[in-house]
């Protein structure tokens, strides 16, 4: 077991920052290639005629999930050294609703607003500014952050919740993704008339 | 018909445009590529992708210049104050994502100064709503300890319970408001 390299101290902080530059380039590249520099294309997801967001996100999740399972199962990756955010159910439910609301109102999510700005979308830069403002406003209510942390139940995974094996849950995820892709293709045909002219 | 939908847009107001031109990569192929980048982050760094922490790092640095003691004791900022942008991992990631997106768009001939919006949206409306939406999204991302990247993508692949709750809530929140703001996009 030698992965993750950073966890086993095979690379240090400085190299880690260089790795971030490489990974970030790929991150921005694929988001832009998918068309996520366009708020119109992103928001088409919520009018059902353009399901690109679902297709890209679910494919990426399944790819990385299968990879994580594979590398850890064959013993190359120690998941103990892969950081997982603790679950705080109510905070994450409300946080998700707010992020979804901000997404459809503003046109972007935090990462895609940066990508949009890079392609020349001025509203992308405005979203980035609004986001920084929101981060500042959040800090003005320290009780909220304390409440989130106080209600944390630690890192919990779906296999633990459902009491099934890691491999079985990954298999279910793959099947669910294929079903979602079929639904997405159907939705794009069914609601094609909603696309703005 | 909602009130918003029945209001005709002012004919003279400058209009937003869409950049929906040109050919994009097959979404499944783009998703596969994105998934490989995410997997590489796990295998090399033991962490996933993210964007929120970059913004928090910059904000904590700025408030630290003005009010160092308040920042250092603020529960929402103190961890970021200890990691200013020039040593914050996610800040490097996001700056490089900007560059990667720019190179991709440049090679595809897609860079254009514009304001995104549907055929009925004005530029003024889009600026106001982009700022408001960004602020609302930030509050949500801080509550959930991550955004679409740090929670939905990263935690989604880790089968993290809270991340899946978050992801489903993101879609629910956006679909719930989609009709209300449809003049912005359609």
C-alpha cells in the first residue's frame, strides 16, 4: 500500500501544490469541454431539455467511485488516508437547498462560475464576487458554524447506512447511473421544445 | 402565468446572450475525464476536488488584514486564516482550473465577452441575480462544508452519506425555483 502518495509522505506540501496546479488544469479543462462555461447550458438541466449536468456529474462520480473501490480492494490505496467530510444531516440538507437555489438564480455553482469567467462570461465573475460576499456574511454569524459542527455525526458512508458491502453499493451505483442516463436521454427528447430559440 | 412572466421586458434594456454555440465534448466522455481527474486527486493527495475553500481562504486573508483578532477567533474563518491563498491547496486548484478552462475555450474558439442569459433576460437583471445567487450559494456551501465539487462530486464518489443528501437537495432546490426564474433562462 503506497497510495495516497501524500498520506504516506512520499510527496510533501510543496509538491502537493504543484499537483493541485495539474489537477486544477484538468478540472477546468473538462468542465469547459462539457460546455459548463455557459450558465444557459447549466440551467437547461432544470428545464429538462439539456441534461448535460446530470450526465457529466454522474459519469464522473461513478468513474471515481469504481476507481476508489478498485484501488482499495486490490490493496494499493488506504482509504484511511483519504479525507472524508463529516456528515451533519440538517446542515447539509439546508445547505444543498440553498446551493441549488443559488445555482438556478445565479446561473452557476462555485466551480463553474470560475470556468464561465475564463470563457468571457462577465456574469461568471459577478457570481464569484457574490460568492465571496456570501462567505463573508456567513462568518458574521458564528453561531451557525458552531451549530453545524455540534450536529456532526462524523464520516458516515452509504454502505454503513444500508448495511451492505462496499462492492455491492458501487455495483448498485453503476446500475442507478445507467438508469439515470436512460432517463436523461428520454427527458432531452421529450422536452426538446422547451429549449429557447 | 406568474407576475414575472407576464411583464414584457423593456425593449431598450441591453440583453443578455447565450454562448450555446459550437460543439462540446460528449458529456459521458467529459464526465469520464473529470472522474479520472478526481480519482487522481484521491490517489495522489488523499482528497478530492473543491472550490469553496479557495474563496474562504481569500476572504479570511482579506478580513485578517483589517481585523486579525476577529478573523483568528471566528469559527467559520480561523482554519482558513491559518492557510492564506499562497499556501492553500484549493486556491491553487481553482486558479489552475481558470487557466485550464481558458486554454480549452481558446483552442475551441469559444472565448467571448458576454453576459449569459435567456432571450428575455437583460444584462442588469443577470448581474443582480448572479451576485445574489452567488451569495446564496456561498451560504449553502459553507453550511454543507462544500459545494458541487467538494461535496457532490468528491463525497458522491466516496459514498459519503452527507454528500448524497446534499446532492439530492441541490437538485431539489434548483428544480423548485426553476419555474419562478424561468424568464431569466428561457
